[in-house]
C-alpha cells in the first residue's frame, strides 16, 4: 500500500472519528432474497469506512470492498479486507449505499444476522461484528485490514 493511500485512509478514518462523537448514525439493512446473501446490517460509519478504503486504494473506478470473515479465538470473528477491482470466483456481491461489497462463501454464512459497524476509539479501531439477539452465539470482535 502506498503512502498516499495510507494517508487517504487515515484522513477518512479521522473524519469518521469526528462523526462517531455525534453517534447519531443511521443504518443500512440489506437482505438477500433468493440469493446466497446474508441478512446483514451495515451501519453508516462502516459503509463510509468501506467507501474510504476503496476510494484511496488505487484500484480502478467501480472497484469494491472484499471482506473475509472467519471464526477466531473465543468464538470471535477475525476479519481481513481489501479493495478489489472485481469479486473473486465464488464471491457474492452486495450494494451497500453505493459501495460494492464482495463476500466469499464462508463470510456469507458467518455474517448472517450480524450488524457490521466501524469504531475508532483510543483503545481500538476497526470493524466490529455483533450478532442479533436471535442468534447471540458469536460475540463482538474487531478486525483490521492490512493498512
């Protein structure tokens, strides 16, 4: 990742941090119907973070945010993300407020019934995953991409 890309993502994250102080954030709810897409809720701050990563990644216009989620220690999620020009073979694509989100098969299964958020605090920065009350077996965790 280039220095310019890192600086752009950092500036975007600083803007998000300022917005998080207000905490009056809307949510986008996307439900897959007749597809293999998960019932996934994405907060506005998470959508903006994804948009920033894609915007400053140096990939061509129209690229998307690829999110790979796996179960980590203590039933928490580990996450890796990247900006990609197109989905990989086997990925499904979701539109999150104009951002293309690419999800591999395992991630789609794990993200069903999850709220995806982005937080920036003195103790942690990154994506968080919270299961709904219906299926609370997975605890909230955070994951950072390779910035």
